[in-house]
């Protein structure tokens, strides 16, 4: 087990990944969906405050970074005007789950359950990015997901109490980053080997 203060290094890695993604936006290499990234900012921030309410402690720092990172991406994309805002049914479902998380936490005072709702909201918001990574793997920044996955791993190694509100968000982040990294890498490889690409 790592010293709990390593969580600050994990948070820094997540922020560095977001800054790299923001640089990719400035260069015109990626074009984020503002709706999805807004939900990716909202869900972790809800989880962060619910974790504080549950007394999670230092592991909540990584969840805060997970919400702050997308804010960097949103601000950069709005300044450069390199974004799009497409609202679909998945975004609406995600927003509904995020609202449910707030209701569970603020209305019922069930902060641990609110963290799980926030994880579900973030996972739903990831679906459009999974589809995009499958169809257009070159449009995603794989290094961003690698850094966030490493950050989640560090956070898990610092845990002293394995309660759902402590580990749920980090486990989810590690899982989604592994899935996206693998998906992007394999789809890029498949695209490079396709006959149409070689022609």
C-alpha cells in the first residue's frame, strides 16, 4: 500500500492528461462534445462532494481532479471554438442519473449511494466516446486515458478503507480507461492494416 499522500500525484497525472487533451484541441487534433464533457465534469464533482460528506478523506482528491480535468477541456474548446454540442438520448439519461445522485445526496442525505449514482452517470456519459473511439480511433487522445488510468491505480493503492464510496470512482475510472485505451489502440491498428488504408 502506498502512502495516502500519493493521491496528490495521481490527481496531478489526471490534470496533466487533461492539459494534453486541451493542447490537442488547440492543435485541431480532437473536437470534444461539450454535452458529454460537461456531464463528465458534473458527475465526478457530485461524487467528490458526496465523498467529503461521507468522510472519505484523501482519496476524494482524485475524484476532484476527475471533475476539474473536463472543465479544462470545456473551457479550452469554448475559447478555441473547436467543439460540438450534440444532445442525444444517452446524454439525457446521464443527466437524469446525475440529478438522481444529487437528489439522493442532498434530499435523502445518502452520500455513499450518491457516489454510486455519480459513477453510473459518468459511465453512461462515456458511451458516446466509446462509440466514437470505435468508429474514429484517430480522433481520440490515447495518452489522456493512459494517464487517468495510472492515476486511478495510484489512488486505489493508497486506500486504507475499502468502502464503496472510497473505491467506486477509482475502480470505475481504471476500468473505463483500460477499455478505451485498448479500444483505441486495437482500432488504430486495424485501420492501419485495412486494404483501403494501404491503397
